[in-house]
């Protein structure tokens, strides 16, 4: 896929914060619902934030693969963090850079008081683009 990332002059360099300002790509949009640190039954796998983030990224990769896509097809993510602070941002940044390097999707990170289920500390949704002409 041809994905174009733009971090314009006049705006700060966002890569250290785990995102790109502008990402564009031709093709069909695919929307991935909020994934969280769950197993196949929907149960939260860990009380630990880092464990939940790790499982969330694994679940995102599973969802993308089911759509015939991969992380490089993701153009935007939304991240939701219970009790957001610098230590949690560092955990998230580690996974973002391990997954996308410096070619990061656009991202909005929102600190929240709680999420849908008891014990959930992190959730991530995504928008991917299926390259034109690929089913």
C-alpha cells in the first residue's frame, strides 16, 4: 500500500509522542472496533497495564489479519487510557514504535475515568485502508 505520512513544518515533530500529524492512503476504509487486553472469551487477561497493552496490540493484529490487512495498513488509531500518566504513555510508546517504527498512524489519545468492563485499563480502535484493487 502507498501510505503517505506528513509532519508539516510549523508543527512539532510528533513521532516522539507516538503519532503522525497526517496520514493518507487511497483505497477502501476498514474500521476496527475497540480492542482491549482480552482473551477469546472477552475476559481481561491482566490487571497490569503493560500486559493489557501487549494483549491489545496482539488482538489488533488478529483483527487486521482477519480483514487481510496488517499494521502498515493502519492510518489512524484512537487510544483510551484509564489513569493516564507518563509511565503509561511510555509503555504505549514502546508498543507503538515496535509496531510502526517512525511511520506512525495518526492518533488521538484520551485519558478516561473508566472503560466498558471492570478492570479494563486500555483500549484501542483503528482505521485501516485496504489498497485499491485488493479484496
